[in-house]
C-alpha cells in the first residue's frame, strides 16, 4: 500500500524543465536592448530636467527684471517715490541681485545645451544651483514679504499708481520666488540622487 501511494505522488508532480543552454543568443539580445533603452530613457530624462531648469531660471529672470523695472520707475513725486521707503529699496536691491544670478544661470545653461560641454564639474554645478537657488529664492520672499505691510497701509488711505506699481513689483518677486523654489527642489533632487556622477 505504501508503494501505491508513492506511485500516485510521482504522477502528480510535474516534470522539471531543463535549464536554458549557455549559448542561447535569443535571451541575451533582449537584455542588451533593455540596457540600451534604459540608458536612452535616462538621457532623455536628464535632458528634460536640464531644459526644465532652464525654463524655470528663464521665468525667474523675466519676473525679476519686471520687478526691477517697475520698482525703479516707481517715482511719482512727493511721498510717491520708492526711494523714500526702506522696504521698496530692499525690493529693488533683491530684484537686481536675482536678475544677475538668474541671468548667469540662463547663459550658462544655454551654453551647455548648445555646445554639450559643461563649464564646471557636474557636482559643482549641482551644488551651486542648489545653494544659489535657495539663497536667492528666500531673499526674494523676504523682500516681497517686507514690502507687503507697507503697501497695504498705503492702499488703505490712497489707491493710486504708486501703490499699484508697488503691488506689481511685489507680485513679480513672489512669482520669481516660486520659479526659483521649484528649481531649488529639482537641484536638491539631483544633488541627493547624485545623478551628476
């Protein structure tokens, strides 16, 4: 009876499949093409990230320049002169610094995308981008935030071209902050993943 049970167990078990031959070329080709497609996908993703950072820096440059131009031209005589208020001078100074920083970043990125050559090592570029974007972004936020209470007080009494121009410059600095904050997030991601290696 034990022999009969042993015979039934072997009938139920499937037969083992033989291992693939060592020289099977069909299995090697998909692995190579998968590796190449992964590399191409990574290159496309890195190119997309580079172009995205260029667009964000370009937007920050445009917003900073608009804030600079609007605030610098906000002189309407008497008390309606931006230079009489410390907060507005701070907005102007940070708009100038932001325009210079983002202008250099845009020029560097355009040069790298057009020539394919990097001006510095990838690690240094990632670190400069991360720190620079964060510092300039928070300076923009600080300047815009410092001018908001003064502008709100002025708008309670007089809503005129001076206060409207101040609001426009402040809002442009907030938009430049958002563009650089997103760029700093991307730079931080690149830095933490060490995708520059």
